[in-house]
C-alpha cells in the first residue's frame, strides 16, 4: 500500500474519478466550460500532489498549485459567488 501512494498511483485513481465525474456531468447536459470551471482546480491540485509524492522538482509542484487558485476564483465569479453586497 505504501508503494501505491508513493508512486502516485493513488492520485491517478482520484484523477480517473474526476474524469468519470466530468463525463457524467457532460452526459447530464453540463457544458464543457462549466465542467472545466468546476473540476479544473481539483485536477491541478491533484497534479501538484502527484508531483510532490513522487519527488518532482518544486516548480512542477508550485505551478499547478498556483494555477488552481485563479481558476477557482474564476469559477466562483462565474457562478456569482463573489458578490459584493
């Protein structure tokens, strides 16, 4: 089990589940831009996690992790969850 996590395969399973979720959402009629807005931050964080657990260089961890934040903010803005009342 240690090798399963240390090799990054556990993250691969999570990424596969996210892909299945994307396909299910598309099947239910959700647009690809909406699916990307919802799931892309999670995918980017999983890519960063996989890089971290496999001992990748720090930029391969930092870049996807950094990109996840503005994508998440865009999604919140798109869904009008960042209203100034």
